[in-house]
DNA sequence: AATGAATGAGGATTCATTCAT
DNA sequence: GATGAATGAATCCTCATTCAT
């Protein structure tokens, strides 16, 4: 029997292609967690650390702090879009998913606030695009004659309003406030939950 | 190592005791301006500079960053209270003044957002008191049977909602959005303007 | 307000990974020099400057001001320990090395002073551990019936006493005073010199 | 019977001459307290506050931070001198008073340490004079043939040694250590207590 | 492609000292 | 003579970003 090489160094480690994608995903997940814990001003190093990668990797995937935040939001927006695109869906259901993200993610709230422009804070500028994607998704399911279909801005103003109401330390409390907000607007909202197949 | 003054230059003159009150006012005004330009996270040094005083003066008048913000908000809250306390007033008029401050001052928006608790950001803790003062002032003018008198939280949730809608680069645009928000809530609001005798 | 790099100048080059150990050593050496020149309250920035590194590097290697001092003292203590552990050694020889460090390093004196506790100054808390290590090292070579073996505290009190005597502008004068102190204590001390193989 | 003026404003208030002296005394007392609580690096403002006077008064009486410390020490030194000058006194008694001050006042310890020169710390330079006054007082009561009369420096080195031993959080513990130090030196010391008529 | 050290600007905070009142 | 506000230098500390390995 020949001796096996058990050296500590030569692990094949198919790293390279797949690792990159995995790292990116880990970063976005870490960013989501860190943002929800420390807010949007959390240090990038904390995100890299939580993702278990070096800071260099973060910069490889995202040119700057905005890009990180945007990547997180992009996922949220995509879920809203997918919900809106689903076969058997309606506005309340889409609003439910949207509301879920509002209660989940402080960052997401910031996004909607930033829809106009000139927010003085650290919120991204191309957040604008994301905001428009949300609007498109919702409007596709907005029935004629709906309460929010009257004036052009009403839909997004309503979203901003609900997001303004979403405060509080626990997700649960935030959800309760969000529901109250929709009620005050007289708009029906479906179950508040993440998108699921 | 102890501190030693090195430069031999003339120090810019000590304005004496009377300047104290003036300086405090200048600081609050400067803070208001700076906050509206850069948000609540603006460096304190920017506020001191804009007020035309040294950093030490800022720290003499306000122990920490929270105290500065609170001082700014306190003025706003007081105007709301005074409006509510006026002889010939009603809810719409108070809401009008409140809305004015929402459109004027990013900081004020932050305040209302902070009513719950535990926001991880730099939002004050004793902002809570201010929030309660606003609520008391409004509730004193809230007619029985009013749309916002149904559930206990509705009043402040509505405020938070409107504040969420108040975004945009110009005060004018912010006011337009605020009005739209009140309209969507079905709540009448009076002229949007600062308190005036 | 987030941080932004403004200047366009070339940054002084990143020496890469290997520099890390070198930098740490440089920092400890610089700290030793700075402490002896300005005392334990010297600004950390002075240490970083003398070490030829940015302030951030100092903070990377040492979480706080205590850690820097401790790192310096740790080296001294280790020399005492090594002397005590040497094959052909005796108490006078260990005391000689200890005394050397007392005359060399103001910081080291502070350490021994801190053995009790609660000094209100900037003296470390985990200096206590170092103090104990010194005691263990000495006690291992303390012959029964030695003048300092009578009461439990006598050994470390004697050290503190000698360290109290060690004042003066030149190392030479400090050594002379240290010798006088040992003489007054009736304790024999070997050559005052650093540990050497 | 005529009415007495009991107005709150017109108190004759012999202020002026006597107030000045009273303020100076208050400052020294405050300094003593503050030093013992926070160490010699305590902010001057704390001393003025504790004395109940403005900072300007402090500067009227003492040109700089050194002068304040020196004034405190001066009182201690004077007590030692008075003890030495008393009719029925001897070295142990003087050492007892000296030791009392060592255990009472961190500042006083610093003084003795500073006798040589070039102490890198914030200790005064004209502390030297005070140190010499202590030496003169002691030497006046130093019997020929005393253990500390052999070499010229022995007396003050012994003092420095004891002061080095005086560490610990409570005065009681510090006294115990001081006694142990004198014992190790083989020098008799009288009751450790402040000077009293 | 990843790592993580280094840079260094920026912002917070503290105090010695001066000086109008 | 006293008061206490103001100045502003100095120091601490944190992070965004770069880059050698």
C-alpha cells in the first residue's frame, strides 16, 4: 500500500468560478443582516466580516457602498416583480409582499423615500431605477377605478406613506403598524409575507 | 502630555457674556440649516462653523449630538403646541402648522419616525418626549368621531405616514406630496404655514 | 455624512502582508522610545508617527492605549522571566535584569506601581497579570530565609520601593539611585544589564 | 424700635479683601480633593467648579497648572516643616507626618519622585524647591550615625522608596505598605498622622 | 480571485487659557 | 475681583478604499 499524501496544502478546491458567485451571495446576505442590525450606515468591513470574506472581495463585487445597498434592495424589488408577474395574483397580494419587505428591511424603506430625489442622506442615486421598477410592477396589477389610480402619484405616495408608518423595534410591531396604515388608506392588503413560489 | 497653546496669533475676541444666548440661537439656526442640507448625520463641526462659533461653544450648550437635534425639534414642537393652544383653532389648522414643519425640516421627520423606539440610527431617545408632546397637542383638538380618533394609534400613525410621503428636493414639492397624503387619508388639513400670532 | 477620499495624491504604497509583523515590532519599539521620552500619557499619534505608520495601523494591532503599553511591558517582563529561567542563575542576577528595565523604561516603573489596583491614572488593569508574572519569576529564585522572604508582600514592596527611587534625567543616574536603594534594603543585586543569552 | 432692613440684595458683603483669601484657600482644598480623586491630570475646570468659583479666579491666583499643584504640596511640606520645628520632636515623628501625606495625597508622591529632574510627566519644575525644604526639615532631626545619615543621598532616596511603595486603593492599605517599607529599610517611624499642634 | 494590512482623512470630544462684562 | 463664555489646538478613534502578496 502506498502512502497517501495528506499534506495540508494541496487541496484541489474547485474555487474560482463558483466561489465568486457564492461570495457575492454571501455578501448580499451579510449586508442584509448587518443593515437590519445596525442600519444603513454600518461599516462595510462589518459586512465583509459577516460574509466571511476579505474586504477586497467586497470591492471586487461592488464598486462602492451604494452598490452594496442597491444589491440588497434589488433582491427585494425582484421579489415584488415576481409576485406581480405570477399568474394568479392581484394587487393585495403584491402589496402584501411589498409590505413584508418594508417590515423586514430598514434599507428598503430608505429606498422608497428616495424616489423623488435629493435625499440628503447616504441613500443611493440609482435607487431611482429600483423605485420605478416597483411602481411598474404594482401598476400592472392596479385595477381601473382603484383608490390609488386616481392621480398619477397616488400609488407611490401611498407606498411612501406606509413605509413612513413602519417603525418600531420588532418586525411584528412594524407589521401591525403597516396594516394600520393600509387600513387608514382604505386599501386592501393581502397576507404580509415574503414571495414564495 | 498636556495641552499648550502654540500659536501667538490674536484670538478672535471674546464677545463676552451676552453673546451666549446669541450663540445658542445661532447654533440652533445653523443646525436647522445644516440638517436640512445634509441630514441628521451632518458633522457637528459643520454646525459650529455655520454658526460662526468654535466647536467648544457647541459642546458648552449641548452635551451631545442628540441635544442639538432635540433643541431644533423642540422649537418646532413648541410651535405646534402654541397653535393648538390658540383660542380660535381647530385640528386642520394645527395639522397645517405640523405639516409645514414636516416640509421644512428633515430632522422633524426623523423625530416622528422615532416614536416607537430602538431605531439603530442616531435618532435621539428623548425624542420620545417630543413625540408625545405633539400627540398631546393634536389630540386636544381632535373631535370625537374624527377619522383618526377611532383606534388609539391612528393619529400618530397618520402623522408618520404623511411624514413618509414628504420627500423631494424642493419645499414646494414636499408640500404638494404632503397634501396628497392627507387627501388619501381623507383628513382635512388647513393652510400649510408656520405658526403666526 | 460618509467618508470620502478627496485628495488625488499617490498613497505611500502598501507594503503588503509581510509588513504586518514588522510594523507591530516598529510600533512597540516606537512606543518604548516615546514613553521614555514623554511618559505613559504620550499621544498615540506620536507613537504611530515615530513608527512610521498610519494611526490606523496602531489601532489594528492594539485595541486601545492600554494594549500598547502592555505590549511594551510584556517584552520587559519576558526578559525577566527568561533570566529567572536560565540554568545558572540566582536572585541577584534576576534583580539585576529587573533593575535594568526599571532604569530603562519609565513605563515599566508605572507597571509595578499598578500592582495594587485602582490607580486613577491611565495605568492598565491587566498590568496586574504582568506584575504577577514578575513576582512569580522572582520568587522562583528567592532562597528560603532571604531578607525578602519573611512577609508575603515584602518582595513586591521592595521592587516598588526601588522603582520609586529610580528617578533622574540620565540612565546612569537612575542606575546609581537604584543601586543605593538595594543597598539600603540590604539586598544584593547583580550587574544591572539587559538579559543576554 | 426701628425696622431692620432685611432685603435680599444689600448685604454689605465685605467681599474684596477677605474673599480673595477665602477663594484661594477653597481652590487649594478643592485641588487637593480633586487630585486625590482623579489624579494630577484632572481638568482645572473641575477644581474651580469644586471650589465654587469661576475659572478666572483660579487663574488670578495661580498662573498655570503647575502653580496649583505646587500650592497643594506646599501645604503638605509646611506641615512637615512645622512638625520638624516643634519643640519636642524627633525623626520618627517627622517621618510619621511625612508618611501621612504620602498616603493621603497622590500629588505628594509625585513631588518626591520629581526631586531629581527631567521627570517626563506633568510634574512641576519648581517642585524641586519643595523637595529641598522637605530634606532640610528631615535632616535637622537626623541623628548622627543614623542609618540614613551615611551617604548624602540616602535620606531622600529612602523617602522616594517609601513613596514608591505607597500604592493601593484605600488609604489604609497605603499606610500598611508604607509601614512595611520603613520596616524593610530598618528605619523607625512614628504614628502616621497629620500634623497637629 | 482572495486576503487582510495600511493609509489617512474626517469627525468627536476635551481642556488650557483668555477676556468681555 | 469675579464670572463663565468662547476659542481652537490636540488627541482619540473610525472607516472607506487601495494594493502587495
